[in-house]
């Protein structure tokens, strides 16, 4: 979906409400009708963060509040936000982020959800009272009647003018549920920026607010002219000047313009840093230096010598470093990074943008 997203006052929607306290997120989800007065107060805070301050006794405000973690219940009656077994939360400032998935089906959503889990209204009410953990209704469902979710969006995608929020929630991977009309029963799919994935395929799995960032990323990895996400002009990569005719450091016969163009296009068509690093590492041969000017083990001593080759149709041709860089339109840091990630048969993956929160284990004091 693209463009601005309007909220229909009579539409049933699924809302994932994630609570963060002490830098820890706890997922909550429920389904409600925007016609309900209590829930309409939540819709007035969309998009962006929804802030609630609990009092010193741990009691939640009268309207609106969240369903306990792990309880996913659908009820045709308005949700009672003051049920007795609400978990007592410590005093503090809690921050909520809201994601909405719109429905394309006009069926009775509460009844469909009940049937999909074989749950009656009485069982749903008992879940509220006992706070038992239940799996989300629509996460595991495969029946056609409950596979009508168009997508899940972040709060930053719900702005009227489709602009982004400076401090938007962390990117949540968008799940595409099976669609009977499209014949897609693959379940949950996630976005991936691999080299074999086209831009059109990637755009299907990203939020509208991330469209500009994704387009700039794909164009940057492809060496094409583009505007950055901040509107800065980025020039396209191009083949630089070859070495002069009297150069004696390149193996003869030298690379022709067509061969250089073919190598350049092959390199930038990989569309990924790891694939391009692998290409560079395969073109560089490391050997021990013949002469060492410094003592063994001295700081800054030369440990290896780099030889640069390009595989042409006939055989690998050796060339010197400047010719190698000018053909690929890269700098020294590209070669250093490639050899640091691919060397001696080892592969160190690129972890940029893949950071995760490490679990800290406290050591027992003896």
C-alpha cells in the first residue's frame, strides 16, 4: 500500500500495542472497533507514541489501557478496561507504540476470530479473568476467512500526509499473511536486501515511510545516480582513466575498453557489499614479501604483498593497484574491507544494521 492511510471509524482493525519499560518491550495485541468510545481515545493518539503515566499504587488510568501480555481476546461487547486481574505495573512513565493492520473482508470479524480458534465468548472472557497465555488469532491462522489482512504498518505510516516521524518506533518486520486470491500460502515473509532480490520485490515488504531510504540504498549499492534519503545528490560510478600506453606494471596485452566495461558492469550488478567484497578478495592474491626492511615483529612491518588480477575470457591478467581501482571505481578502503571479511578461507559477515540486544548474565557471587 502506498499514499496516505485513512482510518475508517467503522472499520475493525487489529492493533499491536507494544509496551516499553526499562528499555524492554513487551508485546500486546487485541482487536477492537473504533466506534467504541474508550478506543476512540487511542485512535486520536495515532500516529506516534502513546504515553501513559501510572500512579504510585500501580493502578492504570480509567481510559484507555492495555490488555495483559499474552492475552489475545475478541469480544463483541466493548472491552472492559478495568477488569480485576489487571497486572500491577510499577510506577513510572510507559511508552507505547501502535501498529495497525487493516482488513479487506466485510465479514463479522469477532465471530470469525472465535471460530478460527474454536473459542466461545465465555472462553474469551475466562481468558481475560485468568490472564492465560494465548497465541495471536491471526498469526497462526490459515483458513480463508481469516486470511484477509492487507498488511501491518507502523505508527509513522499513519500520518495524513504520509510523512515520517523523526523519532519513529524501531522497524518491525512486516508480515504478509497467506492470501487465497493471490495463491500465496508461504506464510510469513520478511524483507531481505540480497543480491538476487529486485527493487520491486523489496518494496512489497517495506513500509511506505521507508520507501525513500530503500530506493537510495539499492541505488547506492548498484553505483547509480540517486538522491540520498536526506536529499543529497549522489553521482553515479564510472570507469576512470586507464594507465598510459607506456606503463610497464600491467601485463600485456592490456585490458581493452570492452573488457574493462564488462568487469565494471559485473562488479556493480552484484548490488551488495558482501558480494562485492567477495569479488575483490577473489581478484587479490596475497604473498609473503621478498624483502623486509623492518625487523621481524616490529610495529608496522609489512606482512604480505598484494597482487591484483582480473579474470578475462582468456586468462587472468595481472595489473597494478591504480588500474585495478580505476576499473572498479573504488578506493583503498574497499580493498582493505574486502580482505578483512574474506581472507584465508574465512568469512566474517557484515553486521551493520543487524545489531541485537545482548543478554547480560549476572555472575553469582561466591
